[in-house]
C-alpha cells in the first residue's frame, strides 16, 4: 500500500497480488509462509480497518523510534516535530488589502 500510495505502482488494491508475484514477499515482509496472493484487497482492507481503530500517530512514532535505534541515530540529531514545515526564499505574497508585495523568508 505504501508503494502504491507513493506512486511507485499505480494499481487498484485488488491488483496488489499481481504486483507482488515477482517479488520475494516472505523476505520483504519478514513473514514466513506469506504469498503474493495473500496480499489481496480483503486483507489490505482489514489492515486499514485495524490501523483506523488504533492510534496511527502513536504507531508511527513507535516505528520511527525503533528505526532510529536500529540505525544508531542519536535523538539530538533528529528533527522530531512532524507537524511543522519550513519555507525559505523569495516569493510574491498578497496582502490583506489585495495588493502584492515581495517577501523574503529565512529559516
């Protein structure tokens, strides 16, 4: 679903098993005995239902912490605020009275 969502595969969910036929699904998902046919739209739908029923933000944070530890990244070097974004450079902005002015944003 992540590959599909990121645009690496633009297929309907019922075609996911076809996408994974040429992949080593057992190795990729670290799940012995799983086959491409198991990754059907019913299974993926149940997975989405499970994710919806649980705290997805907490799940994401847990996965991120485990990945950070696995790769040995120190927390002092990580930007952990995922709710903000940064803009820099020059752009034209419209003021409240409708006139345009050039603004410079610095990080």
